[in-house]
């Protein structure tokens, strides 16, 4: 009985030591940075730029037009007839308001498209992170880019962002190569 009482604490201590020696790996990642760093993320970013850069150029041109009208008003406003000056002032105000509305609308559309792309890529990214965590023995992975995650310090040794970008690109590259439909040519005389 006495040896049993001695054996129980010894086994508990051995269990605690074994548990303390098992590493509890924690990793951090900037998910948004990882998504942007992937080939899919870069391609999506280029597509958004191609779509919205012309709009930005249009807005810049409209701002230049407004600046020219303002310059015209400031230079000749003192010698202009009252009705001409008021008409020019109204025109400037109307153009500014239209430009602000159009810019806000374009920004809303851009944000919506960015969120849709991020949601689509996030889904793929989360499956890659889960696989990576399981394969590498991580117990916890935190998003350091998320403002709601209160991380005050994270060693760069536990940052897995680059590993995840590489794994994501490798995992999505293989299906893309085999995604072309393999169809036999139609028999002679058939119409597609």
C-alpha cells in the first residue's frame, strides 16, 4: 500500500515532465498579407487595378478641370460680371459634388469587389493553414494582421506567413495545370 502511494506521485510527476517536454507550437500569420502574397492574390490585385485605374484617371482629369475653373474664378473673379461669377461658382460646386459622389460610388464598388475576392481566397487559405498546422504540429495559429486579435508581441520565429504563401501557391498550381478540359475532337459530320 505504501509503495502504491509513493508510485502515484512519481507517475504524476513523470506525466507532468513528459507533458512539459511536448512542445505546444504556436504560429502567427498575417492572413491578408498571405493572400496578397499568393499568385492568386497578385493576379486578383492586377485585375482590380486594370479595372479601376482608368476610373482613377478619369477622376484625376475631372479634378484638373475643376482646378482650372477655380483658377479662372480666382484670377478673373474681380473683373467678371456678377452673374458670370455666380454661374462659374455654381458650376464649380456642382462639378465637385458630382465628382465626390462618383468617387464614393467607385470606392464602394471597389471595396465590394475586394471583399468578394478576399472571401473567396480566404476560404482556400484557411484550408491550407489547417493542413499546414496539422502537418507541422501547431496547436494555435493567430492572425497578427487582424486588429481584433490582441497580439502585443510575436517572435518572427513563429511567423508562418511565407510558408503558407508557398504552400498555397504549390497547392493551387497543380490543379490549374490539369484544369483544361480534355475532350476528344468531335466525329466528322457533327456540329458543336
